[in-house]
C-alpha cells in the first residue's frame, strides 16, 4: 500500500517512499508563494491585534495567570484546575510590561502561523506541492482560525501542536516500515496537552485515522507505533492526573469531568452558529474543493489519503461537538483537515483553467479571501470593543480611586476587573445582600448592564441601597455604575 500517490503531472516531485519525506525538494516558487502567504497572514494579524478590543473573560484569566507566573504568586480564585497552564506560562517568558495584551495575542498568533506551516507540510506530503500551498493559504485566511489566533485563547496553540503530532506520525509511517523517529510524537502530544487539556481528543482521532489508513504496514512493523501510543498516553495521563505538574490543587481531569454540562450540546450550538462555522467564504471554498477532490479520487489523488483526511476532519468536529458546548474556536483542530482534503480538489479545478488565466484567478480569489477575513476581524473587534470597553473603563476608574491601596470589587466580570483594576474581585452573592469583610481593603461594587451573575429586580435595588450613591456612572452599550462600599479607613 503506498503512502501517497503523485498528483497528475508532478512525477519526480511526488513524495518518495522514505519516512519523513515531505514530497521532495522545495522548489523556489514554493518558497516564494509560502513567503507571500506568511506575509499576508502577519499583515492581517497585525491589523487585528493592533485594533484589538479590551480583553474578554477567558483572555483576562490567562493574562492574570501569566502575571502570576511573572511575579511568582500563586494563582487566585479566578483560576480553575480545568484550565491548562501552558499558554500563560509561555506568556510570562515574553512578558512586556504595559503591552501584555498585545504580546500575548501575538504569541497565540505565532502558533497560528505554525498551524499554517504544519498544514502545508502535511498536505504537501499527501497530495503534492501545489496542494500544499493551497492548503497553507486557505488556513491563513480562514476567519474562525484567524480570529481565534488573535485572542488569548489556548485553542489554536493546542490545535497547532496536536497537528504537529499527527503530521509526525504521518511522516514516520511514510515508507515501507515505521521510523523510530515516530517517538517524536510523544513530546508533541505532551506539549499540546499542557497547552490545552482538550488537545488529546483530536490527536487521538488523527492518530487512529492514520493508523487505519496505513494499517497494513503498521501490522507488519508495529513496535514503534505501539511504543509511541503507550508513551503518548502515559504523558497525557500524567498531565491530567498529577496536580503537581500543572500547579493545581486537584487533578485537572477530575475538574474537567465535574464541569460537564452533558453531551451532544455542541451540535445544537453549532447549528445556531452555522453562519460563523461554515458561512465564511474561505470555508465555503474549502468545502467546494473537498467535494471536487472526490471526483478525482483515484485519478491523481490518493484515495486512501483523501478518505483518511476526510474521516479525521469529520470525526474531530463531531467529537468536539459531542463533549463540549459549541464555540467556534473549539473547532480549531478540525478546520485544517478541511483544507488538507479540499486543497487537491481545488488544485484540479484550477488546472481546468487556461494556463495564463490561472495566476490571475488565484490572485483574485486570494484578494477576495483576504478582504473577507480583514472585514470579519474588523467587525469582531468593533463588536467586542462595544461589549468590553465600558468594563475596562470602569475597572481603570476603580484603580484610580483606589490609588494603589488594597481593594476588592464585587462584580459580575471578575477576571476582567482584576486585570484592569489591579484589585481582587469576587462575584455577587445572589442569596442576599453581602459584601466581603476584607479588613484593611477598600470595597467597591461594580454593576455592568446586560451581564449575568449579578443581582436583578428587588435584590439589585437592595444592593444599590446598601452600597449608597454611585461614585461614577459610565455610559455605553453596557452602562456601568461604580459604588464605594467601604473606604480606606473602613467606612462607607
């Protein structure tokens, strides 16, 4: 059984029958095209990050943990054991005081660039040079991936290292027998897990899909694969079951299991988010290539490789929807597979055009996709700014009034308020009016309209009456009210 078949017309450029071949020497036009893809990606990222909004809830959590790594402090109550510490730990290594949000977002974008490069290598190995470039360009301008890569979230970093692990397995099984270099999968899996505790699920699906595709060779030479799977599984178990390794008080796996809201919830969520999940032009184009690829399967496109890529992508998306509620960023491990499977089909469709028309058509399509992803990033930044700017302004106003003195804020936006105010923060007690004792600390109450986890109706009025008159009211999409409940001397 061959590991891959050459694309039509590529002949000697096809992947050789050696482990870790990525499909022959890299031609000059490939370097130039890949360089252009990287420049476009970096330009779009720079625009998205430079105009980025205030940090959201999860972003503030990871930023706070990064700051704790910088100062050597133990994580506060904002941190939960179900969160992986890898991203904030890396963030503290590149910490720039005063530019933390920008640097952290650029760190995640770096993993997005790694996802582009890994998709290129994998697709090049499976389907040839031009397909690899198409897949890399597609991943670079896919809005769900780019938007997730410009936020302080671990989804893209976990997806990147997870795809690295699967790609190493593909390359290590690319010859007549398994390569012992397959063991490089183990640290990649461990790192992916440390960055995102959910990463092992798509990695396991990918490894199983590749093993099924190349089962005949693996059955003849099973030892490297068996040892790799055992060692990778042990690494995942250690990260998820040994609290010492993650700095948590409890095992992350138990914490993850305790927060489950039930299975299948993601399917309904993604149906409601269909416009964001499959609506972007880049995703529609990849799906078109995905369909076209089946028309050429067995005629210049390796049927086994195509089927493996399709099944891995679909199974990954389905598994994520099965175990988690639906957020578009959670699908970061699935989108690259859509391009791996769609790129060879798009290459064949492009080959139907007259020779001189192909570069022009490619340029027009690329320009349209870049314009679309820039527009999507602009819209996201505008909406998020309207959503979170008032929270940031209110938290900064609290910091000004505290003047560096110890303080506590009762609010519904705990991590964001902690990040921008420098105060400790706690959620409202919804069973009745209650403010923290916090001796020696100033106590504030911050109400932000429209957010949950804060009192409503009579309880809200009771909190307002107990807190006194607001010291500041901020207008905006979400109006904010700031109350000084207890001053520096302990009085109201």
